[in-house]
C-alpha cells in the first residue's frame, strides 16, 4: 500500500495564518518593500490540512490570501515544517527572499492565480 506525496511550490496564507502584517498592498504601492528589509526576520505560519512544501534553499511562491483571493508577493524559503496529524494542520517557519515590485506583482497575480482567484 502506498500514498501520494505532493510537494507544494506555493505558500498561500492569510494574515491570520502568519502572512506578515506589515506587508500591505497600500503601503507597497506608495513605497515598494524589498526583501532586504526583511532579511533577518523569521515568520511562522499554519494551514489546515497536511502539506509538504519545498525545503530551503528551493524557494516557494509567497501568496497572501485575502477573502479567498490570491495576491502574489514574492518568494520565501521554508526552513521548518511540522505536519500534525492529530489536528490535521501544517505549520512552519519561513523567511522572505524576494518581494516583487508592484507592476510585476500585479502581472504575476493576474496570470498565475487560479481562474477567478486573482486579487485584481
């Protein structure tokens, strides 16, 4: 008997589940954020369900979930993952390695989000 292991290339989380609170689109449009501003920061996240993400140094796409819509922000390294089968939850820690400029962010969000899920 076997099981399928799916490795996620996208960390999609809401602010409630660990997306950095200070990253807001309004502030990003006024003065774009850069990864250098976050290089020493470690963020914690959780998602319901059991998932596996690419381990650092392979980056994952960092996506903010806002009311069911997807907003792409850049790339992250996940360096710790815990899958808790008792509560059916995946948690972990990540760092931000790249933040997209606002123009590219809009293009990638419009082109890479699942149909009907783009924030824009």
